[in-house]
């Protein structure tokens, strides 16, 4: 079998299994509210649920469209199917996959990138699931104290700054020329609208970064 | 530990938690094994694959603790099992909290008040599920189409492949830029983590710790330890935030751009 054929077989198989697992995840996902409603014979008032969803869906579903279009090519097939099932993409799975690909020195649009991204997301999902499960079972009384501890509060309030500072350090050092513009755009957007949602801001900074990099590439400022 | 008499922590809820969390772990193992085998076939070294597993696991520890903290925050109103399930599959820190808060608001309650009615609890579960499911539906339907389009665009020529590399690298930077900008001058919806002195110091600490550790690894020829640079910087910066908050006057640590 040729190398290209084997590669195609692998990708085809990932898409088939990815879709099957995603459909399975949707069934499992919806089994929770169904089980609660059936078991307790507690069907909520449709108008109340509809009222709440009306406030959430425009933002959530629009963001979902942006996330699928933007993140899927970066995560690769396996990484994307797995990330959208296991959740916490922007704050965990995506940076984790990017970090792994950077460390392994592979490109996201290569087969090597696909493999590394999938393993990184799977490893992250298992670790997170286990930590949350162990935390819930064993440490919840301690966690309650940790959460209410004034001394530890700053650590949890600024976890995002710590996470992206650590992740950004390597990237900003390596690609500082194309990093300045999107950070600047992000700052300006937040000056105009400070509470801009992170998913929408991500879309703006990604567009700014790509546009800036293409212009710099055209002007031969970056290779 | 669990109050079985409470409907929010009943054997049904725990059984559902076991089913859903088991599903996530089995799916992750399935894809990991599949990718590992293919990685070996195309010549990726075992060391690289192992390093990916270890560094990704370490990378996930701090955010996982943060997610766990959110589970505990939501537990006061919803019991611990529902937030645990929702944040283990498809869920997201921000979305789940917002969805729960929105439904509780419609019900005339809030996140600090315990839900004592099964119908209200079911309503919250429905809203959390329907609100978050669309991304999963979408990736199932159009994920292949999007990836194939990108692959075709990059396969066309060497030139377009170079452009794809630039797009790919800059898109990563775009993601990081959003969060860096937020740490510099963002404003959180509840005012608990507005950007200011503390967020900037945490951000700078993470960058400095990373660069020092990476430089040390290179100077001392300890390349293998480089995979610890990211998790070490995350925890180091979080520890720095705690220490600065203890050492410096409140007028300094509480400074934010947004008053």
C-alpha cells in the first residue's frame, strides 16, 4: 500500500470514528436532562427554558460557528472531534495542542501535527477528567476552603494570565514580529469595549494576526 | 461524602456521572491509541510521543484545578454532580456558569441559593445541554469539509503551502494575543479578575519564568527538562500572584484600569 493511500485511510478512519463518537457523545449528553426529567417526573416549563435559551443561544451558537471554523483546522481531525466532545477548548485543549506541536516541532497542517495534536488533546482530556473526578470525590471539602481562602484567591483569579503568559513566552520570542500587531489590536478593542467576550475577541485577534502576517510575508518582513 | 437523599446527588446522578465520564475517558484512549499507532508507522519517535503525553498532562493540571474550582463554585446551588458532569463533557468554564446563572435568573434565583425543586434542576440541566451542544453538532457535520478544504488549499503548490504555514503560525499567535490583551486591559463580567497590576504581573511572571527556565535548560544542556517549562511557569506565576498579594499594600494589588 502506498504512503499516500495509507495516509488517506488513516484520515478517513479518523473522520468515520470521530463522527460516530460525536453522535454517541450527543446521545450521552442529552441522556442527562432526559434521565432527570423522567426519573423525577420533573419536566420543566417549556416557556421558562425557552426564555433562558433565547438569551444564550444567539451568543453560544454564533460562537460555536466561529470556533468550529477557526479551531478545527488548527486541531486537526482527531484533535477537533475529541476537543468538541471533551470541551474546555479555548482555555485548555487548543493551547495544549499548540504547545505540544510547538515542542514536537511539527506543523498543524501536516500528518505529524494531526498525530501530536490528537495525542495532546486525549492526554489533556484524560488528565482533566481524572483530576476533576478525584477532586470531587476526595478534595471537595478542602477545595471549598481553597476557594474561600483570601490568600489563594489571586492564584485562581489570574490563572488565564499565568496560562497564556507561559504559553505565549515561547511563541512571542520566536515570532515577535507578527505578535505585536494582534496584541495591539486586542488591546484597542478592549479599550473600546472592555467586556468583549473572549470568543469574539479571539476571532478579531486571529484575523488581525493572519492579515498582519500575510502583509509582512508579502513585504518580506517575515519569511 | 455524597448525600444520596438529595436528588442532586442521588444514585441516578452518580450513575450518570460514571457513564458520561467513562465515555469521555474511553473515547480519549481510543483516539490516543489510534494516533500513537499511526505516529509509529510514519516514523515519529516513541520519545516524542511520550513527551507529548507527559507535557500535555502537566500542562493540563493548573487549568484542571481551575475547572475543579468552578465545579465547587456551582456546587453550592446545583450540588456537586451536575457541574462535575457538565464540565467533564462538552462543557466550558465560562459557558456552564453563564448558562446556570441565566436559568437561575429566569427562575428568580441565583448561583448562591440552593436549588431545591426537581423541575428547576431539570430546567437548568436542559439549558446547559442545549446551549452548549451546537459546536459538537457542527463539527460532526462540517468538520471533514473544513479540514479537506484546508488540505486542498495547502496541497496546491509550495507557495500556497508556505502561505498556509504563515496562516497557521499566525492563527496560533492570534489566540495567544487575545488572552494577553485581556490580561493587559480586559474587564471580567463580574469584576473579580479585571486587568490591572495583578494580571499584568502574573502575565509577566509567567513569561519571565518560562524564558529563564528555557535558557537554563539550553545552557546546562538539559533539553529533556524543557517540557516542564510551561507547567512550571504556570504554577510559578500563580504562586507569584499569591506572594505579591501578601507582600504588597492593597492599594497596589487592587489597582485595575477599570477602577
